[in-house]
């Protein structure tokens, strides 16, 4: 072939048709191959993971659901309703010289009384034992006996549920927190749903008047609602109050601090830097103790400032410092051209921030902000250190109650479940938001 | 680059009838200096731009040409001398800066569209929030200018879905929506693929034909020949030479200009 022979070029260019991709890269097989079994190492990992799931999941499901007790109004409901008879069994053992010996032992046997549907399951298990005398092993024996399979006693949660949710809030006034949190949740869902009219107004309502109304509903003393001291607020309601106040307070404060830290004005910048760096370099527990002990020093003498308010201020400031750093990260990630374009169009600082910079920065920051919020929701459990009764504290009180001793598994399982539901919802919402706000750049 | 400009020379007939230059002064720069830290970027710049002038600024990178036009709308601050735009002096007075920015449109090398807003919203944002124009009117104006730049059908898309050339045309429309009296172009075609340069230049020619005062940093010499009434060469922070395009290209005075022209016109 000579150097000038480049093949024939047709006078009219016609693109080749699109062909379907190879079968092994699409469909179920393609997915399995791509995701679970791409090479021997990943295949091995997949198999190990499947095995681990097989070992972990069935016992948990059995305990929490299949063998669990749900109905009843006292601990007795979780007691097995079958009788256990101790049978005498004769078993044989073998002596070192080869001769046999007979041994008498007791073995449990489950007997179902007449007319009773058993509320537990049991299995026969082989128990192995050794006969020893004066330190010498004489014989090995084996007996079979029934062992009742343990299940969760959710009756405990059912009975203590009110306290887990409301703490020591008086029984007849519990509708108040229910209404506030119910309405609050509905409004939040409304605000977060696309295409609903007046979402902005709902958001403003949630931000300003709602917390005030909520406060009076919780606290009472107006409109004929008896006063409930906030020392009695507790349980999940308190957890929600603390996280809601911390989140709604910390976001605007954090944005303000972040803008302040990037400000051209040295005094404002210095103040913001000191505030942020100080709060970020101190553990939250310290902040809580300081809120209890140090905050009153700054107030005029004689003012009483209740415990919950102090904790709320402490937590909000703490979270605001973290939010500020996340926001600053988002602001820095935006190209300088966005600022310049906004300025060149004549937008002033605040309009530029509100319309151009913050919407984009907040979008970049969603994952980080939501993980921060998930963090706050979980960190509220620390308030028990300063004597507030949040959900976890209420659960701990219940599991140490003499009447329900030994049911800590159920208590903590429930507690973990509630936290999971809240945190997982937040996480899913943030992922949805990320997808929605992605405008292809 | 040279391919697109030669296309332009061949195809587009430029109507110079409306490109009249009035005696009114649009921009006046007197003895202006600027430093970045200790680096002296602009040295003793004197420049008077009359209304209706179309000035092309060229020069090697780092010569200060972008900085010069960015000083005109205060994206960069000058440290010495005076800049007047529409007889308003640019100082630290925020009110003056805002007034001037409303009158001066700017188009950037990298478009700088707002990616979280649709094309239409990009165009209506400033009229609504800065000029306090009612939304319906702002949209009407925006659609008119999107037609001028020949992409009205993309109004509901996001910038990220458009090609570079389309994005730059949207950026021009966005500036025009503020109804500016002066337009600054900072290398508007340098970030574009060759096939897209032409569509942007055509829009700029349309603007020039309508009598817009334009300052344009570009290396599109075809555009300079056709549209500009003055070509300016900058190097090392100074205006080395300025002249009418014919004279500038065929009879450059300074050896620095000659060297620059030989480098950009022969590749």
C-alpha cells in the first residue's frame, strides 16, 4: 500500500446505523455481571455478603416478629402459657474402662395445657454433660430437652409508649403536643411537596408564627390551657422540639455567619471567625454544660432562665457554627463568574446572594447539610447529661423499672427504630432533592 | 479561528448605515492606573469612547485588555485616575456603581449564565429585580431579545442543556434585556468551538448595526475589519496603538503591533 492510498471516500457521507449493545452488558445478566460478579474477588465478596445476611437476618426477624408478643396489657402477656415439666430421664454414660453406667437427670419438657394455644415456640435441644468425680472425668452423657425460643415482648413498648413519646407531660394535656407536631409535620410535608400553591407562605408561617404558637401550646397558661412546666416535657416530643429548633435556628444563623466570614468588613469577619472556630473546637457536651453554668453569668442577676431554653440556645449556636462552615464550602465552590455576572447585571449584594449565589450554594451543600441535621437529631440524646428527658432517657428509665427488668433489648430496639425512621426519611428526601435540583451542568 | 472569520468576510454583508458615531461621550478614562498587589496591570490609560463607537481591543494575554474593560463596570477597581461612564464618575459610591452597571452590559468568555435558572429566567431576573419591571413585561422583552439572538425556542431549557454558542447568545440576550447603552465583550468567542463562533459573531454584528456602543476584547480580526470603527492594540498595560481598522491592519505604526499582527494573522 502506498502512502497516498487512504481508501475511497464516498461523495455523500452517510452515518452508519446504531447497533444494539452486546447482550452481556444489558438486562438482568448484564446487571448481575456488572454489579455482583464482575471478577473473582467481587464474586467472593458477594457470596460472603449473602452468607452473612443469611446468618443475621432470620434470627432478628424471628425474635422481633415471628416469636414476638404484641398483645396484652402487662408483662404476664409475654410469659409462656405452656407448662414446663421436669422429667426424670435415665441416660447412659460410658466409663473409661468401657463399661456403662446409668445416670438419672432432669430434662425440661413443654406441656401444652388443654384448651390453650401456645404463645411460644420451642425446640428440642441436645444437652451434653460430663460426669466428674474428684476432678476426674468419668463419663460423657447426653440428654434431650425442650428449650423455649425467646421472642421480643413488644407489650412493654405498647404500655410505655405514651411515656416514650410524651415524657412526663400530663396525660390529659397530651393532645397539645400531638396537635402541634401533627400540624407541623403536615405543613412540612406540604411545603416539601412540589407544585402545591403558596409553598413559600407556608414556609414563612413555619419559620415565624408557628414556633410561637407551638410554644404557647406546649407551655399553656393561655386560652384556658393549664400551664405545663417544661421540666415535664420529654420523650420523642422533646427530641423533636430540640432538633426542630436547632435546625430552623441554625440554618439562617449559619448562612449569616458564613457570609460574615467572607465579608469585606474586618470586624464582622473577625467576630464570625472567632464565633465559628470557638464553637467548633469544643465538644457538644461541653457546650451543654456551659449553657447550664456559663450562660446565666451574662444575664442580669435575678433573671431566671429555664433549663430547656438554655440548652436550646447552646445547641443552636453549636450547630450554627458547623452549618456556617458547610455553607462557606458551598459558597467557595461556586465559580467567580457567577458573582461577576450578577454584579455586572446590577444586582446588589443581598439580591445577588439571595437569587444567584445561595440557591446554587445550598444545592451543592444539600448532602452535607442533611448529614449535619441527621447528626443533630441523634446528638439530641446528649441532653440527658444536663437532666432533660429525651426519648433515649425515657427508654432508659423504663428498662430499669423493676417491673420490666430484662427488657432492655426491646426498649433500645424501639429507640433505634424511631431514630432510624426519622434519619432515613431525611436522608431519602435529600437524595430526592439532589436529583430534582440537578439541571444538567 | 481564521476559518470562521473568512466565512464571515464572505457571507455576511454588514450594513454600516446605522453605525453612526455621535459627538456625545459615552466613556471617558483619564490617567487611569491599576495594580494587582504590586503588579502594575494598567499604566496611565487615557481613552474616550463616543456613543455609537465599536472598539475592538486586541493584544497578547496579560496585556491588561480584559482588566481595562472590567474596570469600566467596576468588576475591577482602579487605584488612580478617573473613569466616567455617561458622565458619572466611578468611585466607591455604591449608588453610582449600580447606576453604571444598569447602563453597561457585559458578556463573558465563559458565558456565566445562572445554571439553576431557565434561559428565560436568566433573561428576566435583572429586569424584574433591578429595573422593577413587571414579570409579564420582562418576559415579553426577554422573548424579543431571545429572538434577536435567534434562540426563542430554547427559552424554557436550562443553560446546561445548550451548546456553547447557544449559551453565549443567551448571555448576550440577558445583557440586552437590561436595555444597556454600552456593551462590553470580554473574549466572547474564545471558549467556543470553531463551528459556533460564527453564530455569536453574527449576533454581535446585528447589535453593531443597530448602533450599540461596543467595547470588544477579541482576536476575531475579520469581525474587527467589518464592524469596528477603531482597533486598539494593548501590551504590558498600555495602549500601544489605535487606528481605523484598514490603517491598523495594513499600516501598523509600532513594531510591537507589527509583530503581534504577523503572529495572529499567519497561523
